């Protein structure tokens, strides 16, 4: 049932993005396409995409930008981690999300739970894992600012660092930035409107250049040479920080200092 579920969802999202009910701009998609078609995947080098998280519709609507033929192969579609208390609350939803390539994740159980282990195993097979580093929806109006007035993307969970640093081969890590999904599905609306997308939203999906694997490797090697205490913690922290910085930098290039909306075509 998984191929049927993934294909149905993917084609539905593509139809929505093409329906005229919203407008979408896509930048850098060849970066992801090249990574998904790379021969390195057959040698156990997986693909990780990491994005900001601004609405409950980010996934799966974002993946409506993929070529339709990709939905027919689970190898070319993402696995992701999904909150148990939101996506797996009854047998029907559990069945749907499990067959939609979502790994049930329990809030508060930390980074050594089964879903994180499974994500690492899949990357070691060359699969594609998508992560929302913040671990929950944070819409741009809630972002804090630093002393220079620049919006700060909320910190990423350390599971990001554990997944990337625990693989046999450092995966291809692609930062992403999405905009407009917060206007498509605003937070805080009352029932039943909280389940209804707003029409007329202007969406954008941007794929940045992959984070150089050598940068991640050097960071890990340096820590192993210089650290004796809490080494694993330091590795997870530093790798997570590298990914956070890359996603935030991409966000500022797309959305400016506020990290809200789109300022660059």
C-alpha cells in the first residue's frame, strides 16, 4: 500500500499546486534531482533535506514540486519523522501516515528512539530523509531577533546532528527554505477553519547548495582529536549547528532579515 499512498498523495499535491488556487515558485530543484539520481546512493550515501517548518501543510504539499514520475518509486520520495501525538492518534491515521513513509516519533523521548535509529538505517541504504529541524511549526511572526535586529530561526533539535553524524557515509545534506505556507495554513484559527487551506497564497520552495560533506567530516574529526569528555554530545551539537546555519543563511537570502515572505524571485 505504500507506493499507492505515496503516489496518490504526491499527485494530489501536484494537482493542488497546478490548480490556480495558489501560486508557487521553485528554485534550485535540479540540486535535489541530481542528488536523488546520484550513483553515490547505491554505495550507501543517503540524501537529507532540512527545511524550516511554518505550517501543518508543509509536508506533503511541498513535494508537489517533484516530477510526477518520482511518486511511483519510494526510492525517489522522502521518508520523514512525524509526531505521534498529531499523526498517529488513531488506527486510520496511523495506517495512512505509516504507508506515507512517515516514521512515528514520540515527543520527549529524546534522540535515541526507534524513529531516529530507523532514519539512520535508511540513510545507510542510500534513502532520502527529510527533516524539519525545529521539530514543530514556528511561523515567522514568532521568530526572535538578535542584537542586530536579524530574525533567528528557532534552534534545531539535536536529532538532526545524530542522524547525520551516525551514518556510515556522510549523506548529501541539502538546506531548504519555504515561504507562504504560513498564509496557506495559518496557525491559531478556530474549528473548522483550522483544517481549511486559504486560497490565493503565494508559495516558494528553494533548494540550496548541499553542505560540503568535507566541512562536516572536518568538524567531526577535529572534535575527536581535541575532545575527551562528552564527545558524542559535542559532535551532535556542532553538526546540528552547521545545518541550522546553512538553512538560516538560505532563508535570509530568500526572505531577508525578517525570515518572512519572499524578497528574492
